[in-house]
């Protein structure tokens, strides 16, 4: 069996920004999975996940956040948190409009999980299930108080002033030496962000704390036991606050923050597939056709 290849697409947001999307097609197609990457990472980190999903019949798309990954325009910048959420909603709507009967799962890795929760709460008609993969909702690492004041001042005086993203050590992501070397040398990894992007992230954090009662889709939480970025205990407590009555948690005791770089990266991908087939693909009507979600 030939492994599916990814293709590069460009999607133009409503404000004219063209962002890159890595897409793995599936035939026949059973559903769609949209995966949002972390603050430093990009679609190029997750080829194994994309291939595994597509092989199982799920089209996998990885929209690269504006200013990150292969998106060179306005590098490291975002005008607002609202704009970032809207970018995702517009991509989701484009997929829903193509084939309304197909279920759509929105998955978020690390920082990307924040956008997943907000999008699921604000656009329930576009999201049939969510998967939170080592979600950076309540991280152990972050900017210092002094840096927050500096960022706040820059928002008022120079929104495009650059600040370092506090994830400079590749060992935070993985214990795999080869993967660490890849991360350290990755030319598309985002290591700096503008004051506007970091301020947007702070506001997104506030929104994340407000939305649990509005997230009613089936939800999957995946945690890595050796995660040095995520506070697993607090994250699990947050997960229990979601309004959904269909939630499942999976922990990988020996796993690290980027499960893609663990010894068997297909393991978590297969778990995502099993969860979709048990909780989304066969047990729900696509949200765009469910009157209860309107």
C-alpha cells in the first residue's frame, strides 16, 4: 500500500492573508481532521500524524498559523487573538461547505489546543469533536512578570517589537536526541513573536478560562507523563469542567510533550483514530446538520 503524500495549499483569509495548509488526502474519505500546531512548531513537525490519519480514511489538514512555519509574511506577528480564531473558523467553514455530511474533528497540539477550545465554543456548527494533544492550556513555562510589563508597554508603543518565545530548549519537547537536533536547526520554527502576538496569546488564555461551559462536543485529552511544558494535574481538572458528557482521557506515562518524536509516533495517531471512530464518526450527526447545535 502506497503511503499518502502531503500537498501544500494556500488558503486566503477574509482579510487577504494567504496562509499555508499541509494536507493529506484520503480516499475513500470517512471524515476530516484539522490539526492546529503549537506556538513554535508548524505543520512540518507532524508528518507521521498526517500520514496515519489519511491511511485510516481521514483527510488531515494542518493550517499553519499566520506568521509561522512556512508563512513568511508578517513573521511572528498576529493582529489579534480574534483574528487567529477567525482564520481557523474560515478554514473549517470551507471544509464544511465542500461536503457537509462529513464529520470534522478539530485537534490542537500544545498552544494550538487553546484555539481549538475557543473555536469549538464559538463555532459549534463547524466542529463535531475536539482532540487536545498535550495541550498548553496551563503551562509550567511562560514569560516572566517583567517581560509581561515590557510586552504590555510595547503593545502601546511598538506592536511589532520582537520578544523571545520561552521555549528555547529543545529538550522541553522531547528526549529524542535526533528530534532535539531537528528542532534546534529548524529554519521554520518560531523563536520570536511580536508584542501583538504575545498580547493576543494572553487574551486567548483568558478566553480559554471562560469557554468550558460552552464546549459540548465529544472531547479527547492526551497527556504525556514526562511532559516538561504542560501542568498535567491542572489540565486534567480543566478538562473535567467541559460541558460535554462525552470525554475521554489517555495518558502516555513515558511520553514527552511532542508525542510525534516519541519512539512510536503512530501510537497516539492510532488512538486518535480509534477515538474518532468510537465517539464522532459513527455516533454523531455533523454539527452543521444538527438542530440541537443551532
